[in-house]
């Protein structure tokens, strides 16, 4: 009986201990994985917020510049007189500074409904009818309400602010738009937030409206389904993170992808014009290796701690069962066996070192042994 208990009891207890610790480690790992997923989801939400706020800020900057210039008395007077040369002399140096320092890509005056009067970014190109190409300008000239948003202009997509202009007497005289170049905005986001970005524009409106676009942009290697890659902060990376399938199946939920041993979180955010019509999308990627590395380290530490706990508890079980239970029982059993054979010369040594239950059993043995000695006498 002792042999069976001595072998079976530690095994059963150790197996139970292993199962409990493995279960706890598994649950702990699941919990940490959920926490990692929550952290990454927060990163996706932060990426969305950064992009949306940056685009809104660019729209506001374009609108603010347009409002400021359109309300300069000298500009209002010169434009109302349709004096192109004076208007260029008045606004040209200001535009050059804005373009060089602040990412202003285009600035253009229009006469109703949408005829180009002066392009400060291309002064020699004017008098062309933009009615079919710039519906935002037509709308502002029609209802005289300022508008802002993403527009595909002659040189490509830009963020515009379009405002109505009045002559000195207050009569409507036309419109002024200011366009912010997308490229510096994306490059600034990379420098500030360590994001990688790629701007994709639908090919059909790009070919239709961006008549002054260079042929390099429309090259075959930039095509992703019905979209054209217009600009990217790191195309060698983004072309793998935002494949043709990803670009076609736009999702703002985000996905992760491992590339060259690094895990990236990727968002594809649709872009629309002020009227709500889709114009393209912005693919945004961020290095998620820090959170994944933390999850990997956590798994290693959890595994090591679980292994240490299993070994420590297994040793403790063996020591407790053998040292505090099996050996005292074996010793007392040997004494009872001797007593049964008539040998009363074997007292239990140092019974005080035994646990309380074993001490009671040892006391019962001593009573039987000494009682037999008294009867013999």
C-alpha cells in the first residue's frame, strides 16, 4: 500500500499542478494577446485621427490663405479691373514665398463661371474655361459660399480652399483658390509620426482633370487596379504593404502584415471630393514591431515562469510527501511490525520532530509498547 501511494500520490499531484499552471499560463497569454490587440487597435485609431486632423488642418490653411488674400483691398481692386499684370506683380512674390516655405502649390484667380484669369504658379497659362474640370469653382461662383476639400487640378491632386471675391463696391467679381501640395503634407507626417504613406488616385479622373501631369506618374508600375500611385514616402515598402487587392478592397479597420521580419499595421483610407465623390485613397503604415516584440517577450517569460513553477512545486510535493508523510509512516510501521513480533525494544526517536498527526500515532505506539512491558513485569 505504501509503495502504491508513494508512487501514485506525487504523480497525481504533479500532474494536477502541471495542468493548473499550464492553464493559467495559457489564460495569461490569451489576456496579454488581447491587450496587445487592444494596443494595436488604439494605434490604428490614432493613425486615423492623425491623418484626418492633418488633412483638415491643410484644408483650413488653404482656406485661411485664400480668405486673407481675397480680402486685401489692393487685390480686390486690381482683380475687379481685370489687370492681370498688376495682379501678378502684387501677388507673385507672396506666392513664391508661400510655395517655397509652406507647401502652397497653386494659387489661381477665376472669373465666373470658372474661367482662369491668372495662375500665379503658371502665369503664362490663362483664359481657359475650367467649367468642366473645376466644379468646386463653379459652385462657389454660383452661390458665393467658400468651400474646401480635395480636388484634382491641372497638375494633380491638391487640397484647396476656394473663396468668392468682391470688388471695392461689394459686387461679386470671381473666385480665388489656394491649393496645398499633398507631397509635403505626407512627408511631414512621416517625419513627425514615423508613418509611411502612399497616395493613390483614381486613374479616370486623374487623366481627365490633371492634363498638366507628367507621364512618369501615369507609368504602368504605378498602377494598382483602377488607381495610380501619385506619391509615396517609401514606395519600395508600401508597394508590398498596399497590394492591388488591398487597394481595391479598401478597409478602414486596418490589417497587419509582416515584411522582412517586421510587422506593420496598415490602414487604407478613402478620399473624397467636397461633393462626396470618391477620388482615391491613402494607404498608411506604421511599424508595430514594438508591440509584437513585447508580446513575444511576454510569451517567453510566461513559459519560463510556468516551467520554474512546475519544477519548484514538483520538488515541493515530493519533499513534503516523502519527508513529512511517507518516511514517518514507514518508520512507525516498522515499529508496529517489531511490536507485533514481540520486540518492545524499539522506541520512536525524537517524536517531537514529527508533524502533529504523526506525533499522535507515535504516542499511541508508545502506549502499546509500554503497556506490554508492564504486563510482562
